């Protein structure tokens, strides 16, 4: 019952944000719009910041979700058996717009299976590398049991960046629920864990922007299903958080853990 109420509250908050945003679009004078937003959002500073961010994006003509790169045929130079640093590539397990993910074997200082994501050859432009680095740094801030951990990072001999994360052995959350005929109550429990992980990212000042079933795998630990977010492509700083929380984040010289 408590989990259901929590999910309903999240939906109500989203609807309220959309309603205020749409009403504000019809108010042209800046002073009148600001007065409306202050009144509509009340003491909810986070809601006010989110709506203002949406309005700024609308005025600049930018989409809140950036356009994806056009599909192009990009050669993949790595293959199973190749080595990147101390990692031996075993097999390709995923591919996105700008990166390829491999199952790899770490040989030192410990021996284990990991997931390694590297930028595709030909996609290593400044803009794509910036996005890749943003994803890597965003995940380095995460410390949540439902977000895959980043273990290492570096660059190939050709200079293309890569990062290494824990290997999540699971299937898409939707497939897991359907194949296991998961009851509604248990589905809501899984969904609540995902919401808590996303909320953790928000508290770190990061918006996911690409949450979908293929980015959430469910693995089973000691008979208990555990959802894991495995991808944070195109992360975006949460409006109003980057400035207010900057002093509490690790400095660029600190050895923060990396995550995907």
C-alpha cells in the first residue's frame, strides 16, 4: 500500500509540473510569468527550478531530449581476443550510438569478468567524447545498489576513451516480469527500486534522460530479483543543483569511484 501511494505521488508531481509548464507558456511578459510560477510552485523550490529549466529549453528552441546522431555505419576495430589495457575482450554484448560494450576479463590485480564500454572508431569527435566523459563522471558520483558500479577507466592505444563497470548478468526488466509471470505487487516493488535509484541520481544533480527497459536489467541474488540501471548516456545536470551542491562534491583531484 505504501509503495502504491509513493508511485501515485510521483505521478501527481509529474502531472503538476507539466500543467504549470504549459500554463506558463501562455504568459508572455517575464514579470507576470515569474509571478505566476512563484504562486503556482509555492515553497517547492525544486519544482520551480524544474519548470524554469523546461521554459528556458523551450525559449532557446532546444529539445529537452537531444537529437540522436544519425545512423551511420561505423567500423568496429576491436574483436574478441583483443586486449585493452589489462582487459581481454571476450564477446560483444551491446552497442549504442557512439559506444560498444564488451564482456571482458580482467587479469590483474584481480581476475574477474567485467563490462567494458569503448567509443567506436570514427565517433571520437570532441562532442561525442564530451558526452562519453559526462556519462563516466555522472556514474562516478553514483553510490546505489540499483546502479551498476564503474570500476575503472582509461584510453586505448589509439586514444579512444573507455570505462569498465561491473558485469550485470540479467535480462530486461520487462522481459523478466513477463517470463517469470511476476505478480503486480512484486512488479511495483521492482519499479520502486528503480525510482529510488533515479531519485539517487537526482540527489546527485543528474537527470538520466534515457530511462527505458533495455537500460534496466534484473539479476537474481540469493533468490531475490534486483534491478540494475546499466546505462547513463547523455546525462544532464539537474537544474538548480550544479551550483548549490558543488561544494559538497569531490574535487577533480579526488579519487571518486567511477560508475556506468
